[in-house]
């Protein structure tokens, strides 16, 4: 039951960025990128990738065989953003996103422990 809850927390963390795939206006709200900016297309694609991360979390919540791969996918997503964020000097407009990912790391560690324990 704990694993289910942890995976659903990780899914929730990725739900809003994934929602931007279906509601592109969310991209402007979350990231400040206007629809007429050429980067908007890239951010819309990024939302599709978050949809994949969200789906991986839901899959792992209910299919134990998928948990190891989901840990890797979610870990790459969260850890790479945090690393890039800090390398970029911790830009203030992205602080909220970094804090959410940082708060999710203990949850990720928990599901990783369950997925990879002997």
C-alpha cells in the first residue's frame, strides 16, 4: 500500500506539467513562455514528455514489474532538472519547480528502495 501511495505522489508531481500538453496555456502560466515564442513548441513537447513520466508513475503504481524502469525514468527527469537548475545559477522563475522536484526526491528514494531491494 505504501508503494502505491508513493507512486501516486510522484504521479501528482508530474500531473500539472503533463496537463500542459492538453492545455497549452498552462505553459505560459508555469514557465512564462508566450504562445508566439518559438520556444513554446519545445515546451509543448516537454509537456508530452511529462505525460510519459506521469504515465510511467501510474503504471508503476499498479504494475510491480514496471517499477524499476519507472524509477529510472522519473529519476532522470527530476535529477537532471535539478542539476541543470543549479548549474544555471538557480534562476528565480524556476525556483518553485526546483522546490517541488527537491521535495519529491525522498519519495523517489522510497520507491527506488522498494524497486531495487534484494
